[in-house]
């Protein structure tokens, strides 16, 4: 059964690139354009992985990460942060509770490798 990945990014072009790359490998994708929508989606839909940007309106990726890690229901959800934020480092993002971190723009092979690490 294909794994379901939720993509939270306010940039439609980035979502499209991620979606096309991951669909090519057989993953099911759900797209939202901010952290608040991602949180609502996760409350009603089972997903295997969340890929989130940091800089988004309404609720940014770090706020989303904190909200999810504070909820025992999402304690084991793999969360991959994919961002171009200059101040973001893998060490800092993982220390906040993320499962992994990718810097945008992310080569498809790097994205696929990180996703496979978390959901196979």
C-alpha cells in the first residue's frame, strides 16, 4: 500500500516539484499552503510523513513542529523540514523535534533518499 505524504509549503512551485518527484516513486500526496491547514489535515487524515517549509503564513513550520510534538498522537510522525531559511541548520531543526532537515533547493535524489529513510 502506497505511503501518504503531506506537503506543507506556501510556494506552489515548490509543492509541485516535491509532488511530481514523490508521485514518480509511487507516494500518495496531500498538499496544503500553510501550517494551520497542515495541522487540521493531520487531525482528520492519516499520513506517514510530513514535509514542511518553515516560512509560511498563519502558522509557520516551527510552530507546526512544536504543536505536533506537544501532542502525543503525533509523537512518532516523521517530520522532514525542507527550507531555504538562512538561520536554519539541521542540528537546530532536529533539536526542535524534526526527524530531518533538507535545504532548498533540494536535489530530487536527496529528497527521495530522505523520504525513503522515514517511510521506505
